[in-house]
């Protein structure tokens, strides 16, 4: 059905015109029929830059106490992994990250009179950095 073709997934990467033209020139020059082998770059799975993994530092009494032991707490997006968070913290703050631990805070029921709702849940990451390095959050 041609009406719904716009709903189909389109290829995420198209061949650059320059690469295709160069491959065609090589085929014309060769006397023997040669298979064109064009190496195309692989597309990344993540659709964001590494510094987009971290939302903001999580400032609380417990997190400020843990910062004395070279552990810092950040609010992060729930779909990020530890590797992305490590790259983001190292890139933005210029420190060496030793380990990353993640915590998912669930949503909580809240009520105001007869109206019920939920307080949004979030994810946070505890990042441990090398001794002698600091992150200036405030």
C-alpha cells in the first residue's frame, strides 16, 4: 500500500555520493569485473552526545558528605548506561572516573485533598573519582 509508505522505517544511513562515485570510477578503470567493496561507517546506537547523559548534580546532605570521600552524585536520564555516564563526567569535569553505581528512585504516590497523583521517579548515579581530584559543583 503506497499510502502508508511514509510510516515505514527508512534506512538510518545512506551512502555518501562521493564514495559511490569513486567506487564507480574504480569499476570503469578495471579491465576485469571487480566487486565494489565500499566500507561505510557504522551508525551509533546512542542518539545523544556523551555530555547529554548527566542532567545535574544531586545536592543533598548525604551527597555532600560523600563528596569528601571522592564520590559525587548526579541525576541522570533513565536510559543511559554506566559507560555513557563515565564518559560524560570525564568529558565535562576533566577527572578520572574509577567506578559508577546507579540507583533508580521509583515514583511515589502523592495526594492533595481528593486529587491523587504521582511524584516523578528518577535515576541517579554515584560516581567515584581518583584520589586528589575534585569536582566543583557549587
